[in-house]
C-alpha cells in the first residue's frame, strides 16, 4: 500500500516487492487505487500470480477511471471484492471503509510510501489494531514523522522483501 501519487522510486519499489512476494506464493492484495496499488496489482499479474483488489466502489463502477482495464482483468482472472452494493454512489468515506476491510482480509500489510493523513496510514492503523504485521519500507520513509508513530504501535522497518516472506511463511 502507499501513495496515490508516489515518487518514481516508490512505484518501482512497490512493483519489485510485489513481484518478489508473488514469486514466493504470497497473494498480493491492494485497493486498486492509483499509484502504489496499481503497481502492486500489475507486478503480481505480470508474475503470473494471484492478486486481490478490494474496491472502494461497487463492482460495476471503476475508480480511478484509468484503472478500468486493470479492474476488468482482475475481475476476470483474479479476485475483486466490494462491500458496496451495485448502485452505491462513490463517496470519499467509502475508501476509508475499504481500507479497514482490506486490513481485515489480509494477514500483513506492506507500506512502501505514504503521505501524512493518507488512506495508507488509515489502513496501517487498522492493521496494527487487528494485531497484524505492518512492514514499512525503510529507505523511502525513514525520515517521516508517522513512521515513528507506527513503530511505537508495532510496525517493522524492512529493506529486503525476503524479510517479509520469512516472517509470513
């Protein structure tokens, strides 16, 4: 998980981490948002592995619109999940609910890059409250204030995705 407007380095990192986890038979789940989520889903698909998209929209709607083809591929060949019935309007609070649901459906979360007061931090807080591991990519985040807050709540810094796969296996 991470920023909708990531740095190029964060996008590349998210792609590589997702590819690595996929190759190690770990299902990559994300929210199909622009940015880090998109990179994670694409890397997993290109690694011929399975991905789960937890949507902040009903299954018959797409947000962001630029992910229309990606959502179709995930719905046809992978798994897309929405807690919102057909016809539910798209609202900002739906994405916060989606973050909570995503945290509940996964056994661990990986944060590549985030902005203060972002949806990614909302997801991270839910994951930690549930007692699930939260891994934060050190090189891109080590000087962020929120990192220290997450570390005091139980998050772990990592530099190599193998650290994640070892803890999840």
